[in-house]
């Protein structure tokens, strides 16, 4: 295989880890919305950490090999779709990171409540359903889908 | 370099194919992880079984359909005469054998609703690896 083909393999691997990790986290988050027991939230938010690892690794692979591909395929770093994809990817990570920090505080509360009798709590329920946290996380996911669309359509290329 | 020059009409089916495949990868991963987590003797067996069942029904099946429809759509545009290269064959092998495997997983999840059988994480883990082989083959086009 050529250098271009190898770079594409690693770039696409990054995209799979990134978008697949997002789907993984969303699946568990949607189930957490229907649970009240703190220990259930601890388990589900704990499993979401697997997605965080995949998303972090995927972002790195997609970004590094994507930039290398731009050079290898003779695109320009100043092309509109390249800049839009980079900005959107950074924005997606910023939103996801902010949502993740809020979720970590929710997980800390859930761990405390689980250790103190594991009884449902209005505060925990409110935090799991917090519209800002959900907006940040799902907004991040939508931006990742937008990055995929930019990669495929390459508007202006 | 030919891969860089793609008619606009191929973009939507390719987008659907890749989006479906990535979501399929993530949701099959959830079923596998839930199945392996249950083996660790957790007291949340019913919750993990529900995670696997709901993710299978609401994530895996729709994602598979989007991936497979996108694959057939773009295959018809890119190779209208059916002379597909080997890397396309790898993709169809993984998707079609995967459909059979996912049917088996669905039956196993329906048969034992309170607990995930060991075969479920083993089969879904195998499918996650097969999806990896497919995306390497389809993106590298060796």
C-alpha cells in the first residue's frame, strides 16, 4: 500500500474510535436517564470512561493523520473545508470536555450516595437530567457528525 | 490518488455507510462490554442485561441497516457492472456474515432476558474485531 493509503487507514481508524466512542457513550447515557439508583449511575458512568479513552485516542489519530493527509494529497491547509473541519473538531472536543467534567461531578455524587445507602436522590436525578450537561455532550456528538460530513463532501475542494 | 476524485453523487451513500459503520462499531462495543462486565460478578446483572438488549434493539440494528443500505447504494454507483475489487468483497463478507452473527446475538439476548450468556460478549467482541478488519480493508484498499 502507498503512504496515502496507510495514512488514510490510520485517519479512518481515528474516525471510528471517535464516532464509535461517541455512540458508545450516548447509548449508556440514554440508559442512565431512566435510572434512579445511585449505584446504577456509578456503573453506567464508569463504563462511559471506556468511551472517553476511545474518543481521546480517536481525536489524536484523526487529527494528526488528517493533517498529514492534507499534505500528502496536495490539499492546502488554508482550504475552507480543512479549516472548518479543524475548528469543528476542536469545538466538539471543548463541548465534550466541558460536558464530561460536569458528568464527573455527577458520578462523584452518585458514588457518595451509593456508599450512603444507595437510595434515589432528587439532586442526583436533576444532575443526570441537567440540560446543560446533556446539551454539551450531545452537541459535541452532532459536531463530530458534521466533521464527518465535511470530510466526505469537502466543500470548496 | 483516484480515491480523492469522487463524484458528488457518491457522497451521501458514503456518508450514510461510514456513519452507520461507526455507530455500529460503538453500539456493538456496548453489548460486548456489558456482557464482559457481567462476568465480573457484579450485582447489576439485570441492568447490564437491559443495557445490552436496549442497545441491540435501538442502536445495533438501526446502525447495521444504515451501514448496509449505504454500502449497497454506493456499490451500485461505483461498480454498476459488478466488477468489485477484493476490498469491497471483504466489506460485504464482514457485513453479511455479521448479519448472521447479530441474529444469533439477538436470539441469545431474547432467550435469557435476566442474564447475558457468555456467547454474547464473545460473538460481539469477535464482530468488533471483524469491523476493524473491514474498515482497514475499505480505507486502505490494498
